[in-house]
């Protein structure tokens, strides 16, 4: 059984089979249809909620030193060896302000911590990536708030910075001015994510609060900033808004084998694709309201949705959608797991914010909110008639 999905630019023919049952994809490819009236946020794309799930969900994966409790984890990435996992733990809570523990941890395949660092250097670890030399980059998205300062007047004033660590935890480079929000080249404002291209150029996604605004006003900005490998400012692009090239909180970054930059425009419930000079190439809605992304060496796209609910993404469920970064096809869907309270803005159940995939295909999600720590998704046998990665 095949289904053809049409949009404003092209038609996509898709066919999937699983355990003898046929599934028709109700997702678009490339620039999905917009509604006839209204901004891009309200694009009319049928929810992708019921694709096959060839993974087992394992909650509460990984342990911390001294058996301390996990906090929120929004940043995860695989080490250059392909098997170890780096994670940014918000120090057993949802902030590291006033904490003396190391927020950046490296876990072996069994979930044991083998390296940790970053105490009193990061306030609110949000995004995390590992470059081609094995260095660990962390976005510190906000400064201590007034409540945290009142509780500890001598608290480290981090935030609004991106820090490059060696694999052993030495600070090699800082972009932004710690504790001060502002504009490049000297400052950053709420950096969500960082990505290092193969040639060493650095891309930083800025603005966390812009996703909650419906009209332009104070705090209505969103941008991507590009830096040279040595940290010299190159350029910024993007502004707050609903149209192509505009964003409402670029929350995550990924790059495919062609060097295209994928931006999770979370407030607008879509992915936008740019070249490395900031030229807009495409817009995809079929992966939902995405908090985190990971693209592997075969251009398989893992897009994780921790936020969807009836208000912020009507009809869509939280979950992890897996497909092709080359074509935009959506292949698999891992649904949200049960939780006492929902993650994100509400809705049903829980799903992580950050996502990373090891060389064996195991998927790791960093959980934020009432569900904290790490979740591991272990691949089961994938039928031969599934789309090949």
C-alpha cells in the first residue's frame, strides 16, 4: 500500500509495512503546507503519531558518582569513540547555581561515570556537543536568578556563555560574557545549542524565551550566531517571527553529510534548514515540536519532542520521530512514556529534550522536569521491509 502526500513544491510517495500491517504516512516532505490564513506556526500537517516503534524503552539508565540523584538533563552527545555518552546534569535539580558537584559527566556503555568536571563553571547546562577532536562544548543558557542569588550571595555568576572543555575538563575557550546577556560579538543571550562543523566553525542558537511569545515585543529575538574556530565572531542571522528564516527559539542544532544546518525552531513547531552562511533552504513540519535533534553518519534524523500538548501543538503526541535527513521521510515513532506528571508544557506522559545515538544504534534521551536523568531506547530487530538507513 502506498500513499502520496502532496505539498506546495513536490510529491512524496511513501510505503511502510510492519508485522504484516500496513501504515500510511500522513507526513509531508520538505516545505509542508501552510494554512491558507495565519502564520507558519499553524501549518496544516496531519500529526505523525502512529508509526512503528522498533525500540524498547529503558528508564533511569546510568548512575552518578556517590549515587547522587540525577537532575534535569537537556544536553547529551556521543563521544568520538562512538560508545561513551556525555551528559549535562543540572546538579541533581534544575540548576547548578550554588552547587559544588560536577555537572558534566561521561558514562561508559554500562552507565557508569568515568569522567566528570565543570563544578562552579556552569549555571544552567542546556546544550552539549562533542567536536571532531573530542572536546566538549556546553551552552550555559541563563544566569542565576534572584532567588538563587538571595539564597547564596556568592554564587558563581555564569550563564549566557558557551564553554569549550577538553576531554579532561580544562577550559579551552569561552564565547560570551558569563552572567551578562547581550549581543555578539562580545555577548550571547540565552544560548540553547552549539554545533561545531567539520571545518571547526562554531554555530550557536540563541533565545530560549522567544518561543512563548505570540507577538513581537521585549525579548522577541531569535538568531543563529557563527564563529570562527578560534572564537572570532563571523556573523548572525535570523530574527523573531513566523516566516521562513525567522524563528521563535532555535532550541537545537544538527548538521547532515551535505553540511546543511538543521535548526529546531521549537516555538514554530518545525525544522528549518540553512546553509552555513545563513541562507534558508527548506522548512519541515512533519517531525513535530522538536526539543532536540541528532543526525548520524548515514543521515538518519532523530527528532525528539518533549513538549507537544493540546495548546502548543494540537493533535501531536510527544515522542521521538526517526527518519531521513535527506528526504524528510518519517519512518518510526517512539511514543511518550508514562510519568506521574507530564513533561514540557503539559499534555500526556514524558519524553526527553536532548537526544544522541551511539554506533550500535542505541538512542539516549536527556529528561527535563518531573522526569529527570536519562532514558535509553534499545533497538529491536527491524524488519527487512522497513526503509533502510
